[in-house]
C-alpha cells in the first residue's frame, strides 16, 4: 500500500491536470519535475477536476531530504522500521469513510518486480493493498518499494484499480517510475527528523503529495499496548487539503483521520501483535458461529449464537479497541437487519462479522492459515451471492478470491487445481453467468481445503 494513501471514494478525482510554472529537471530520484523554489503546483478541485489559480503551500526546497540521487545495492532488503515491508507480514486496518464501514488488508506479496528508471534497473517488493467498503472490494493497489543504501525507502509506483459494484470502474492514480518522466519518490526517510520534507508521489498531473515530519519519538497506544518510536507527519494533497498521519515501528502507517470523521487505523499487525499458542477455544467457537451465520439466511438462533460466542470470547481474551468496536457495530447492524427482514443488509453484515473473526484469528495463527480461511470465506460468499442472482457482488467475490490467491498460490498440484477453478469462476463472472458461478463456488471451497 502506498503508506501515504488518502481514503478515496467514488467521485474523487485522481490524476486531474495540474499546471506548473517554470518546471525543470533536477535530481530527486533522478528527476525533479516541479523544479526549484518559486515553482507553482496549482490546486486542483477534486470534485470537478478543474485547476485553480492558487498554488499549493509547499515547503522550501532547503527543507527537503529527498533531493539526493538514491543508490540501490540491495533494494529488497527493507529494514526501515517505519515502513510496513520491513517488519510486517500483514496488517489489517479499519475505520470508516463517508459513513461507510472501512477495512483494509495489506500484505507483502512473494517475488519482486523489476523497474527501470534513470538508466538503472531496480528490483522492488510488491505490497498488495485491498480496501473494502461495507465488506465489499472497493479499491486495490499493487505498490512497489525499494530501500536505498542509506536506509530510506523509495516508492516506485503503483497499479490502482477502483471498483464499483464489483467491477473495475477506473485505474486512476496508476503510475510507475521511468514512465512519462515519473521519478522514484522517497516515502520514508532513513531517520526522520522534525521538519524533514519529502514527496512520496511527485508526478503533478497524475499524483502529488508533499510530507512534513511534525513529531518524532512519540509513544502511541497500539492494539495490544504502548508503541514507542512513532512519528507524526502532515501531508499536503493536490486539492490543497492537509492530513495528519502516524507511522509506528512494527506497523508502518498506523492511523490517519480521527474518531469524529473519516478514520483508517491499525486493527492489528503480524508478527508485531502475534501471540504463540493454539487458537483459543472461545475464538474457535466464535469462528464457527460466524461461518454459520454467513452461510445462508440468518435466523434469530444464528444471531443469538454469534452474540453469545462474541460475548464469551471478548471476556476471555484481549481484543483491540478498534476490532471490538467494529464487531459490536456489525453485530448490531446484523440484528437490525434480521429484525427488519432485510435480507441484503443481513448478508452484508454477516459477511463483515466473518471478516472481523478472521482478523482476530490472525493474532494466533500463521498468515497463510488465515488467508486460506479468507479464501474459503469468499468461496462461501460467492455461492450465496450467485444463488441470489447478484451479478455485481458475484464479480466482486471473484476479485476477492483472486486477491487472496495472489498471496497463497504455490507450485503444488492442489494449487494448480484451485487456479484452474478460479479461472473458470472469473470467466463465469465476466459473462454474468451466476448459475455457473454458484456451481463453481463449492468446488473452490473444496479445492482450497486440500491446501496447507
């Protein structure tokens, strides 16, 4: 994930045309498209895409720490503790945006991507960012990162896919270093100090952000205790808005926004928050109850079983505040939907309850085990949505399966079988054949059950 990502929703404009005065080349990441002091990057109205006359309030060039040419000897050995590719296998974030439930899964994918820019070829790690709105796939990004020899982490681009009703609506915000004069961009200094300025995205006309470090050596409340060594930064965006974010060792991006409005914050991260030992008995009971509620029409008995299992588990184990709040909210929504006999809302709320339960499992089980369970979760959801004839959700379910599979696939025969079944499911979703998708859902669940 671009650890400077803004929460974007339908109607937001990414990649609107930005006018510059006196632009020239320089040395940041090999190219400095906005030139030296005195250049103007004009404010862009995100709602209309119109370029205004005002210039963004940018810091002086003398404050920037991203102007030196980076060298990349071992670019995939990322050790910077404030960047998630260093110490994190997977992080789950939650919150809300524009009144909708917001949840993300951020994972480092296997393998590397080769990117050529400024006459050099660099191998980069790929981080998969998946954002869910009200439980459904909303935005996906594949972000590419490399660490320079001085310990700073550089952002080499991203593939962005914005979804509406289960299908890709646009790919705005996509960029890659070396294409269309796009430079590599520093996304985290080696040793951030108060007053440091850098630009994690620096391609005016497509993406642009300038960051100033406001505080260092902070102690923040983590999911399971205090976390030392955090920093606070302030971002300036193309529309002239600003946003404060916190980054913390063992998490990377820790939070943005606040409780009163849009919020994206860490629910938990592994291995940072992992606890050795078997899955707690009461969490296993909650998982069974959540799966039963997801798989079919939710009855009062299903709801009662989930509530009882949740009450028992939260009394027996520490639960991060954000996950506690989200599970309670989703169970209340589920109860309201059952009482109102609102089947569509009931299906979506039950899905979110199952997602929350999978997140809790992440503290006690390997990431691969939890991702296999998530794949099975989406296979069940595919069958539910296909049986309801919901073409958009079916397409989104297949996307969620594909994203989980990108983290899971291997060279085994069982993996090859799942890959083949998943390809058939994509073909069925693309031709809006929900009957075929329903038949394939059971096969996907059975095939992935053979994997370890």
